[in-house]
C-alpha cells in the first residue's frame, strides 16, 4: 500500500512512517516544515525510504499531485498553539481537511482510507459527576475562580466539587480555537466520508509522549517542559496545585492505532479515543520525569500560577478502541525514558527550555493566582 502522511515530518507522523515502512508500505510525507515546530529545517530523524514533499495542505496543486499517487491518507498536518490567531487554526486544520475531501471527490481519486487526527481537546473539560446532580458537563473554569486559586471543577448546577469521569467519544464540548478546529476535522471526516463513500476514521488522541516532539512548539507538553528543566538541573513550575489528571499515551500506541485505523474495516465511519487508560496527576508525572532524569532531589515549584485555558482533568474512555483489539501497552515511564534519552542526544539545546515559557508569558497564557 502507498500511504500519504500529511504532517509526516512531525512527531507522530514520522513514527507512523517508520512503522509503515517497516511493514513494507511505501510512504510519502507532505509537510511544510512549519515553524516553530521545525526551527532547524528538515529533521534528521526522517526514514530514508520516506519520500518528503515540502508543501502545504492548503495548496491544491501540490496536495492533488501527492494524492494522485497514493492508496490511503493519514492526515496529521495541523496548527497547534496557544496563539490567538484564531483563523490560522481553521485555515490549516479545517480548510486543509476540507480540501483533502474536495480533491478526492472532484478528481474521483480511488483513496481506500483516510485517517484523520482529532484530539482529546474536543472534549473540553469532559464529563464530571456531581453527588447531587449526577453526570454534568461543566464549561471551563471562569478566570475569576482561577485567580482565587480555586482549582477544582464545580457542578454547574450547585457549585459543589465534581469528580472527573472517563469521557467517551459520544461527548464533545470544544472550547478553544484548536479544539473547535479539530472537531470540525473530525466531523468532516465522518460526514464527507459517509456521503462520498471515502472510508474514513477519526482518532482522538490524548496527550501523546515520546521522542521527536518538537522542543519549540509552544503547545508544549509537560514531558518536554519537565525533562528540559531537569536536563538543566532546574526546578520546573507546576501549574495550579499539580493535581490535574491526564491519561498520557505512549507514541507507540498511537502509531498502533493509526495502523489499525488504516487496516480495520470495522472502524470506518467512526471516531475513537486513543488514550493511555491510566490517570496520572501532573505532580506524579513530574516525579516520574525527575526520577528518569536522575533529579529526584530537585523539587518542583508550585507557586499557584495557572495556564489560562488549561483543562482541569483530561481522561478519555478507551473502551471503544479496546473493542477493536487495541490495547495501550507502552508505559509513561517508557515514553519519558525514550524522550529523555533523545533529549540527551541533541546538540545545541542551550536556551531552548525558556523558549515556550517566555512565549506563553508574553501571550498572557500563564497567570498568577491571587490566593494567599
Ligand atoms: N502530540 C499530541 O499530544 C497530540 C494530541 C492530540 C492530537 N494531536 C494531533 O496529531 C497530529 C500530529 O501531531 P504531532 O504531535 O505529530 O505534531 P507536530 O507538530 O510534531 O507535527 C505536525 C506536522 O504538521 C506540519 N504542518 C503544519 N502545518 C502544515 C501545513 N499547513 N501543511 C503541511 N504540513 C503542516 C508541521 O510542519 C509538522 O511537521 C496533529 O493533527 C495534532 O493536532 C497531537
């Protein structure tokens, strides 16, 4: 099979390419090497057998040329950031996906499968349980609440503290520009796919971890921030009280899900959560990174700052994908170990760890709570 991976020079795309080539597929990568993800140009980790085409998924000419020569598409190209340039999210993520389907339909291309990367962010805060009102779907916490240092999610009916739930695919509540654009990608994949008989699958990844995650992307994961701090023997800052829960997923399990979605007929026309199946608090996660980095003696700083727009808890129910025979098997310890090893192998990383934080401070994304 010949597979096009859009965004294939990135973190998940390059690992997916390796796995496809390993099993004998031909792979084309369409990637515009966007900054700041690729500040240093073509990444050196790309598989020599993967054919890289440098181009934009919003460019109909180059997109059509690459689509003409493939049997299937894994559509990963995306704009991910905290920046308030709302239109860029829709231009890259939504318009890019619309163009993908438009070109397939207009040119009657015999594409056998399209796998579209969605994101756990479409859940927003996800589902919670209130002891009085049962299942509730709170919106993000008001900034006034966060400024008081009042971190928990509260029932929208009565204000009591509510308990997070594993959130299934049937739920969505996107609340920011990225999540809205990812939900639109997911909906297009399922609607256009069904309407025009283009077998499509949408995968809602949780926070994915592993080597090759760009150091420069401001949409930064805790893995990168903590690992970079410990690399420089500095204490990282943990936001809020550090008790936020996340179901981090290992990149190998995401690659496994991508390949399954390419192959398994039963998945067509549906979306699936791809999560780690196990919740970790950010504090617990910090200790894992510290231990692997050999820095257990460095305590993180928890000064009560918060990142504007962060969800309190993000944990996806993976029952549906498990029903397809998929099971997360990579551990958080493994993905962090591989990441730290990769980080140590980089040359010229002095100064980059301040890059994202400075960026976010200048954007007023990280804010102080006024709690005493
Ligand atoms: N990494 C995660 O934790 C995570 C979680 C949920 C969803 N996702 C989704 O998974 C996909 C892959 O993410 P990733 O972590 O590998 O990110 P990444 O930034 O490493 O890779 C994305 C790639 O897309 C390319 N790209 C961006 N705009 C483009 C354009 N207009 N045309 C062509 N290429 C373009 C970038 O150059 C980059 O190589 C994205 O769709 C993302 O939204 C990722």
